[in-house]
C-alpha cells in the first residue's frame, strides 16, 4: 500500500526489521568519516579536551553520540580519553601533531593552559548573559574520571560494547559537554512533494517496489517550510516552462507563492516512477549518482522537493537536551540558495548506491537543508551557530592533511611514516569530492561561538530569508 515517504522511511529504517535495527549495522553498507580513519575521532578528541577546558572542567562531562551505529565512534573516543583500553597517543592513533592555533594534542588528564578562541566575537542578538561561560582555574579531577559516554541508537546494544558506554534509544536530558550527530540527520525521515496543476502534493511510495504516485495536498506547516526554505529559482521556472509539451504558462500556489508549469504534471493518482539521486559517496568511491555510469535518473517534468521540517524538529529537540556545551552535526547538506533540482534521495546497500526502495533492505537517505536546521537549533539554544566545511573543522582541530617535513624522515623515520599515513588519511577526510563534502554545524549552548576552536567554520552565507 502506498504511503507518504516519511512513513515509509520510518518503517524501512527504524521498524522492527529496519535497516538500522537489524543486521550488521551501517558500517557494512557505507563508509563514513568515523569508519574511514582514526584521524576523525582524534580530531573530535581534541575538541572534547578543548570544550572541557572552556566549560571549566565540569564534574561530569557528557559525550553523547546520536545515531551511534554500533558504537564505533564512542569506542574510539573512550580509548582516547583513557576510559577503556590504552589511551590514544599521537602516532598510534594517526593524530597529526597540533598546529599553532589549534587545540592541544589530547592527553588523558585535563591540563591548565589557555584555550585558543576566535578573536572575533559573534553577535548573538540574545545578550551576553545567555551565552557566557567562565573558564575555571584548573581541573582537579582527570577527564577520564569525569567523562560519561552515551550512545543513542534504536538497535540493540552490541554484546562487545565496553561497559563504560551507556546505550539508550532516547537522548538524555541535561547534557553538559558534547552532543554529536554524525550522518544522523540525513536519515531522519522526511516527506517529498511535487507541484501539479492543483498545487503542491505529497509523493506517495510503494514500500515494496519504490514506485511513486501523487497523493494528497501538502499540509500548511510543510507549505510554510517550502515557501521559506526551498524556493524555486527563476532559472528553474524558465526551464520548466520551456520543456517539450509545456504551454509556457505558470500555475501559482497562493499558499507558497511559488509557481510551476502545470501542462506536463500528472493528475493526483498518476505514477511518476522511482527516483535515483545523489547522496553520500558509495563505499570506496567519491562519486555521486549523477556522475556514475549505470545510475540513471527518472525522467520527470515537474520539480521534486524534500521537505526538511522533520529534520529541523529533530535537531531542535536534540539541541534542547544540551544544558551547556556544544551540539555538533556533521552531514551532507545544501543551502537555500543552491537547493538541488529534484532533490537528493538515494539508497545504499553493501557498499553500492542503489535505488531508494524503502523495504528495509537498504539505507534510504537524503541530504540535509543545513541552514534550515541551523536556524531551528539556534532558536532553541539562543546562541549563535557556526556553519562550515569538514575541511575547516578538521583543520581547526589539527588534522590538516599537510605533508610532514622531510627532516622528520631523518630524525625519526618511524614517526615520519606514521605522520605521512595520518596526513594521507586527513586528506581523504577533507576531499570535497568525497567525505570532505560534509558540512559541520556548530551549535553552542550556554557559551558564545567565539569560545570554539579558531577557524572551525569558514564564511558561508546562511542568512535566513527576510
């Protein structure tokens, strides 16, 4: 039976036999930054120590991973902090020695040294008192004794997960520290819609075949989101009006103030086929569906859009669980000025990109409207956010992918080899055509954005529409 896409995704991904609940877990199907290299977790480890100092070494420092998979990231971070196994050390972990201006190389005991901050103060518009945090004079207790790791995931707890990592299907309240969401928001179910001669309508999908039909009119809340966050450019409108078979006339939807040509749009109940669109790179590949052979797109004469309101609500809820600290979302995304034509919905299975059939056999994912999500989180946190590339974030945390000096090969050959391997891994993580295509959304709570690592976000225009 056909249903709206968000219902189909919910069942396919998080139902009793859903993709993220049963089976070997996401790592068996696609490669993320977490799986690619310990350089990623090493950079986040530096961030943890930086935040611990900025927050004044709280009695309990939380590290919460939302959408934790099988706990891969928290396993690595717990070792790095010294909670389980041997502490992570530079070289063994693939960490690149900290650059000047970046947070110091992590140690298992919090140290007292000035924390690098951005000299540019970000104006929040909410008043200094809501975004202030005083740095304590010292850390009386090592971080390993104060840190609390929590994995948030709907799958059962892995049998081999270290006991020091808590496992829950709900985000804990009162988080002080760091809340992570790495490639979580792209799997938050959402609806798709098309514009017909009758206005905006939801797309329905048959979960067994992936075949789509046009359903009921889009609701008021989703119409408001579309009119604000997914505008259709004049170029797109012009192209639509000149398609073969088009009359060149436009049909305006007063609720959204967005116009589309009605001539080639099917009536409600007609079939549109199943789309195949770009999302995260496939295992071992940095290519997207649009550039890979054998990955056709369904021909269509009307624009498809992905309604990101559910992602906004999910991120706002997550940020609302942070009492003091930082919520960091890392995901493939796009901004209002450059929304992708026809969207980004796609699927992944066993390291290959596949049609997004929501039957539970594959990952079903779509890029995130990061500026919309950011605005929703900022309203809850009442502190300014920063948005930048993965390259910006990793470089600010010491993983810049630069080749180590040749002099190191003479003085420390083994160290040179380790540093070269780490630089190669960092280069993969910052490659804009692959994993480096991620956007990093930094949402402070209870502290100002200028307390974050220097240079963590480059200049990206995320101005909300007036």
